C-alpha cells in the first residue's frame, strides 16, 4: 500500500514538472475557485490580486469555450488557440504577482523539475506525459460532471482513470528511467 502511494507521489511530482510549473493556476483537479483559494492562501494574495486573477481566469475560460464551439476550426487549430489563451492568462497572472510570490510559485515546482532532470526526460517524453495528464484531467472532469453517477461510482471511475494514466506514464519511460524512478522511490521510503 505504501509503495503504491510513494510511486503515485513520485509520478505526481513528475507530472507537475512536465506541465511546466503551471502551479497554482493550471487546470485544476479541484474546483477552480477551491484551487484559487489554496493558491491565494499559500502565496498570501491580496483581495485585489484574487479579484483580478478570477477575472483573468473567467475571461480565459469564456474565450476557450468560444474556441471549442467554433466549428470552422480544426481540432488541432482549436488546441493551438486554447493553448495560446491559457499561456496569455498565465502570463497575465504572473504579472500580478510580487517577486516574492513568483519565487513561491517557482519553489513549488523545484522538486518536480529535479526529478525530471534526474530521469533525463526527452522533449518527446515530456510532451507525451503532458498529453497523458491533460487527458486524465479532462476524463476526471467529465466523470465529476456526470450527474447520473453516484459518489462511489465516480470515485471508482476516477481511480481507474488515474491507474490507467499512471500505467501510460510508466510506458513512456525507458527501462533505465523506471529503474531510476524506483531507486528514488526506495530512497524516499527510507527517509
């Protein structure tokens, strides 16, 4: 049981790195407002910053919804436009943060970056892992939004999605990288 938790934590750290430290403002597993509150508390955001960030996120969400609804765009075109919208929103949010808050966001990403460097991930692997994680996030959101499922059924489906995602990420890693990951996990277990 504990080994599974450690492996999950290590993979989660890897996932955080691959997502290029979107940190507190990325596609959340929690509700967007709940995640913003956690980030606000951790970064000690002012009420003004919270309000401005909420406006930026709401505008980005509306823009992304309009892109998704645009039938004239190809799926790849939609993906590119949505990524640009998200990047612009992250940049706008970054500009609102004080240097100390920016350092806090970067500090949050440091362990995951070290793990990715330790595993020596290639750009292709980073892209593949990012795609796996984005699919996992979308699938989990769909399950959570499904009103016909009970809480237990949702939890079971989410657990299956996470297990499949974890297995997919492990398949992206080479045998050497998996061995390094296991060694890091074993070292962490000894602490």
